C-alpha cells in the first residue's frame, strides 16, 4: 500500500455489537443499520469478520459493527481469530452493546465477556435479546448481575426496546447534518473458495481486516472496508466464495452464495480472483459468467503468481488459457499478482480507476455518428441477405455503457456483426473492462 493510502476511520462514532454465538447480534445489527446487511440464520458462527454499517439515530449519525460470536477462553483456531478481529473494533469503539439471550439466562460465557468488557474502560450496555412480548420483559432483570449499569430488554427481530437502547448508546454522540455522499468506487472481490480473496483485501487495505485460514469457506458474509488512496475513496467488498447451490450443504453456505451475488450486483468493479496454481477451472468460468451478466466492470486477477514456475512464455500461456475459458470477458484486463507477498498488488489501483472511469464514460451523439461515418463496416460479417446499415446511434445510458442503434434491419443484428461493432467502439473510445450493451430499434 502506498504511503498516501489509509483506511477511513474516525469520521463517525463507532458502536460495536458483541456477544457469544447465536444470541442475535446480526439481527440487532440489521435492525440498527436499517437494512439487511448481515446474514441471519439459526446456525451459530455465521459472522466471523467485522461487518460495518452506517446508522443515524435522532440526527446523530454513527457507524455500527457486527462482530463474530466470541468465546473468551478459546485460544486457538477460528475462535481466536474472531476474538482478535473483535479486539480491533473495541479499540476504536465509542460504545459497546453486549448482546445476551434473555431466554437462556445468564451463562458463564456472558459473565466472562462482561468481565473482559469492563476492563476496556468503554461505555457498555447490555441488550437482553429475544424479549418478543411485554410478558417476557422480566427475563432481562437477571442480567444486572453482570455488573453493567444499563440493561435493556429488546427484540432485534421485532424492534421492541431498540429505541430506548439507542437513546442511551448515542446520548453523547454529536448531532450532524447529513453531508452529501462522497463519490465512491465500489469494488467487489469475487471468486470461488480459497483463491485468496481475503488475503487480497488485507493486502489492499494494509491490515488484517478479515480472517484468513487455509480451509475454504472462512468468509461467509460480505466484509466491506472504506479505503482512501491518493484522494479517492474505495469501498472494498470481500465476498464469500461462490459455488453452485447444489455444491453447498449448510444453509449458511447457501445464503453466502446468494449474498455474494447480491453484493456483486451492487458493485461498480468486480475483481475476479483466479488461482494461478490451479489454472482457470469450470467454476471460475461460471463465476465469470455471473460477473458479465450482472453488467459489472471486471478485472481478472491471477493470484498466487509467486508460486508458479515461469519461463519466457508462461505469462502468454496463462493469458491464452484465461481468454479461451472466459471468451465473454475478452474486454477485461488481466493482472498477475501475489496477494501473499504483495507482488504487483499496487498495479491494481490504476486499473480499477481506468475501468471505473470507462464504465461511466459518455460519448456524445455527434461523436458516435462521426465514428460511424469513418468506420469500414465492409469487414463486418452478417448472414442477412440485406446489407446492414446503421442509420443513427446514440448512447442511452452509462454503467454499463448502453447504445441505441437505428438500422435498416427488421430483425436483431447477428452476433458477429454486433461483436465487430463493439470492438470498434472499444478501440475508438476506450471502454476497457466494461461490458457494452446494444439496443436495436428495428424497422417495421
């Protein structure tokens, strides 16, 4: 990461949601953030990394972060990584919400968490969750024994008591007028499991932002991070590894795949991460198809390049293999990197900027029709008996660039003719990395 790069932190007060597994932290996070941002199921251990969102209560904006289920005594493996991620959030916190299960009563792990949080010297309130009716409010009283002064009976699912909780949590937060949203390039990191997506996010951000483990499927929910670099703001989204639904067994994994595709569709640019040690696989090509169909701009990232034995023809062979397996992404630039060592990772940002700019490029109607006048369409092939003539062209939309064609044809253009036209437009106006769409106005 360049010296001018830094994560976006400290702009708003941060509220951290913490608790043991399966007490409803993600449901409360979604309730506070006002949208379904984190995956919620009955399976414990869904959230593993820090999931951030923005909220506003009574004119007091703040950031809220959902952490993985914490078991303080677990010292090894994934549990230790989840605790380490939570500790990073604690250091930045202006307030902490300890979520407990009111129906289960006070458990030893709740007491251990409360003891750990008291040592931080930060404001901590207890949200006794799953109080879904007024008759269950008394269940929250037992949690006063945790030694924390504020205990609120709440129902994250139904919203009961959440307003009282937020009144106290945000009491000392400054009121601010909502500022105009700063332009942000949204970058989704996608790929099949265990190709190095989380390692790449950590390398781009310059910190251990997400948990990295050798077993596939460590990331289950999308993890997003704001990064400011050279005056530009990026939202980097590490998605769960995408597999076909038939290849996933747990409900959490199925939801992860659905959410990964959802966040892909909300991005501007997709970094499709490939594993150089395995080459381009059939699942890679399937995911590439998802990215193309979604209309996102795409950059192909060949990761683990440091682990490949090379000669003078290796790069060309890999590029030919990628282009052959992903023919429909021939417009996507290909970058060879090692997220583990950092090799060539800085090369990604100029390419991201280039394709993000191309995605929003607008060409005037005058320029387009001058382009038509000087383009030799005799080389274009079309099985139509009637020679194709494009009478007029205009750009109807950006992101992705969409062009309306007025032709002398009564049926859609043959794909080979459309491909020829697309390639000429790319050459003339530099639409690197972005798909191009055509709408044809047919003659009656």
